C-alpha cells in the first residue's frame, strides 16, 4: 500500500470535516466531489452556491456542504471573535467584519470554532495569504516556537527513506534560518513525519559538507543546529552535517564518516609532531641559555 493510500485509509477510518475555501478553482471543486464520493472526509466549500454550481457543470456535488462567507448567519459571531483576538493589534470591529468575509479567514474561523477539523488551501492563494489567517486566529501549536513548512516526497520503488518516503523541511517559509531556528525546524519536521508516516523519524541536517569536509559559516550553522537539536530532543535520531547522498545511502554515510575520522587522526598526528617540535626547540633554547649562564 502506497503512502497516499495509507493516508486515505486512515482518513476513512476517522472521518473529519475539511474546509476548501478556494471554490473558484475547478480543481478544488473536482477534489471536493471525489473526496465525498470516496468517503474520505466531509467537505465544506466556501463561496456563492450558484457560482460554484455553474463552474462545476456536470460535476456531482451531492453531499458537499457550501457556505457563503458573504451571506452567512455566522458572520457577526465570527467577526466578534476575530475582533477579540486582534483588537490588541489595532483591529476594529469594522475591519473584522470585512476581513471575515474572506474565504480564508472564514475557513480558519470554522476550525477555531470547532465546526471543521482542518482547512486546505494554497491552490490559488500565496503561502503568505494562506498562513496569515491561521497565525492570527489559530496561533501555533503548544510547544511550537517557530512556524515552518515541509513537503512529503514519495519515490516509487525506492529502498531508502521509509519505503521511499521522505519529509523535507523547510521548503518555502523560513528562507534563511539561523542555527536556533534550524534546530526547531528539524524537531517540528520529525514530529510531522511521525504523525503522517507512522514511523520513527531519522533526521539528517543537510549541507554541502559531510562531517566537516568543508568549512564555512553555512556549514558551521548546520553543525551548531545539529548540536542544539540533540540537546532539545535527545530521544531523536539526528545526524549532521550531511550531504544528501550521505544522508540517504548508509554506505556513503559510513564511508564519509570514516574519511572524517581519518582526517581527525591525521590532524591530531600533525598536532603532536608540531607540539613536540615546539617543545624540543624551546627546551633546546632553554638549555643553551643555562649553558651561557654557567659560563
């Protein structure tokens, strides 16, 4: 059973209500119809019912719930809730009434109110527009210090990862994280992997260097982030810094680890030779001084 098939079966066994706010996109309407027909979830489309049905044409929307964010009886309640959440940031009740008509804000408020379990968006809207209402209304999950993104990559007939399934993070939100942020991203991504894939995460902190094969501010940042992540989540299997091939292929990782250890041994040998040479020179100089003093 593929990763997606597993997700669908899990969804069918625990039916949730999902909001799809981008009802002006035909793909979203088709998806809503398919989800309901297959019994994957309950679906709420947000938009004008006549416009949605005209766009849908022959697509069967039986069982799909449609809510109009401009003409809903919930508008005043939703607006008041948004106002209470944002008044400290300068939002007025008038601004809240206008904002809540936006399908994205309306959809997130449905989740906030417990009338839906989740919202899926981004087919039409930008990442920033999609995330803004979620951050303003739902906030971050308890214990989450940083909002980050990830994507799931499934490689068919692949022996690496978990049956060819990988989670990559961060992929489009935190553009240039510092070491502290990178450690938080790693921990959040590991939790997401465990929830979605149902397997123990093994985290690789990626770089263009493996175990110190290159030195720069960028590689040092990843090394520091790896140390921080290990301190924050000691139960987590995490390694770094690693190039992609070393992260995915065990044989490559083992080879590069041995190379790194050999380099350390070589550096240590040179250090001992250098120290001995310095000590020998220093002792010889001191001995010469003593001889001259005796004279």
